[in-house]
């Protein structure tokens, strides 16, 4: 854990000019009618889940470069998320991935997490690789798909796995399951488009039937990889058809990296929200595809526009969706990257909250695109970092979380305890 005294210590230095900076930004945004106090409290309220696999190093198909002190167990992953949350105050939940996380005693795990201030967000089921329970079961394999497979045994195993993940999630206090499928084709002619889609829909319906009444399930689309010719759930249209065909508790999840280049993601967000089917959100950034780069590191203005649509969907506040960071940390210390991702999310939320909705609507009603652009840019180009820092300070978190993380020596302590070659990410 990172003790609160260490954070308070780091805040003494980092906070020397904070009050003056907050007063200045409040004055600036106040000139166009934005209440900085509301921005601060909205950012302070917002939380985004850390996925359990993201506290370990990711990797590419060319290799993985582990760092000392990576978590070895789900318990140690919870420790890392708790440390992250102590620094940011904005990662109050963890999202597990089964079977990479497969706790023997879910009740004990839940209690362990609760003691550290961490709750369980949406569960993730994995049917994109063979796992011991399927291969042991009569040679069943997901090589040719899970829910879309022509083999009934594989489809049945995939449905059963999802049901088991829901049962596990119930014990952990989770309220949702995200179903991302690798199903599709790597070769033209390999399968029948309609047949695959209908089999997936049947499987999703069987999973939906098992949902407790207060649960949601999410369909997550992705255009390619590992199915490089065609994914079954390839885009938001397919995702929406699947959600609509599955049932009332099935909503769509948008992963920022799961779109073809130049896709207007903010428009996708608007459409799904308009249809009442927007349920989950995975943050990352990309230059080429599903790069899983640090949030806001490349397309920051696009992220800002996406946040505007989220605020629009929530009537001026962030809608109650399942938000998660979905990144692969190939070179950075995973916790440092998660700190930067969370900071980028908080920062961009603050920027979006500084847009005057009234002024933007006036410009739109007057058919004045230049003025509309000015309204967006005056917010986007304002330095709102003091408002974000103040939100963190009020949450008892670090004003400068990365500096506080390094000063606390967390990774070195973890390495001493866990050793140099731990890895429990499943990658
Ligand atoms: Mn995702």
C-alpha cells in the first residue's frame, strides 16, 4: 500500500501554488459562464475501472518484457489497483478477466478488496484462447470460434464459461459481464456470415437468460484481430443488432481502439446513446488499430469530442456506464501508465466540462461553425490541470500522482516482495 502520509507529504510540495492556480482557472472559465467548482466536483466523483491484466506488462506477438515486481496473483493485482487508487482517487473498481483470474475463494477475495477500498466492476469472459477447462473437456477448442463455432460442443463450453463468470461475478458484487468475442474468419469462405452471426446471437441469448435482474451484459465490437478477414461483431451496427436481438439487459460497449482508422467514434457514441444501448466504455488510444496505447497520448482532441458526447448523453453529467481503461503496457511500468491514463481521462473530462453548452447551442442554431469552433477551442486550449489536481486533493489522492508513485518507491518494494519474474496477466 501507499500510506496516506506519503501522499500528504508529496502534496505539501506539489500543492504550493495550487490554490492560486485554481483561482486563476476558475476566473478564466467563469468568464464564459462555466462554474469551476462544478468541474472540480464532477471530476472528483468520476471513477474508471482498472483491468486486472493491466497491472502486469502487456506485450506483442513478438514478445513480452516483464519488469520486476509484477503481481503474481489476483490478490497482488488488487494490491496494485489499491495503490493506483490511493494516488489517483479515481480507480475505485477492478475488472477481472476469467480464467486469467480464477479465485478459489471469491468471498475472501471480495473481503480482501473491500478492505483496500476496491470493488468489482464488469467481469470479462475469455473464450478467445483454449483454457484448461475446455481442452480437458473432450478436446474442445476455440480454434474455430466459441459462440460462432459450427461445433456444438465448443458453443456449449463457451456459453457455460460465460455463465460461470456471471456466477463468480455475483459472489464478488459485480453487476455486469463484458462479452468480447474473437469469433470470425481469417480466410474468405471459411464460414457463413449469417450462420456465424445467428449462432453468436443464440449464445448471447442463453447467457442473457442467466443474468440476475440487476445485471447488464455488454457486446464489444472490434473490426479485426485475431480474425483478420472478418469479425462477427465487427462494428457498432453489428453490436447494436446483437444487443437488440439478445434482450433488454444487453447493451453495447465502445472500445476506443476497436474502430477502423478515421471512424468518427464520437458519432458512434452519440448514436448508441440515442438508441439507449450505450452501456460500457473502454479507454485507450491508437494510431493504427487496436494499439492499446496510453489514453489521450495521440488523439487528444478526438477524446475531448467523445467526452462531449458522453456529457450530452448524460444531460451534462457523465452517464452511468461501465468505464474501464483497456491498454497494453509494453514498455512503461504498468502502474505509471495507468496513472497517466487516469490523469488523461480526468483532464479531458475537465476540458469537456468547460465547454459552454449554451454558447455551443447558440452557435449551432445560428449556423455559425466558426463560432462553434471557438467555443470548443477556448475550453480545449485552457490549462485546466489545477482543477484536476484540486479534485484529486479533495479525494485525498496525490496532486502529482506520478511523482508521488516514484517517491513512494512502490515498485522497488513490490520487486523485493514478489521477485523479478512474476507474471499473472495470462498474456
Ligand atoms: Mn476492450
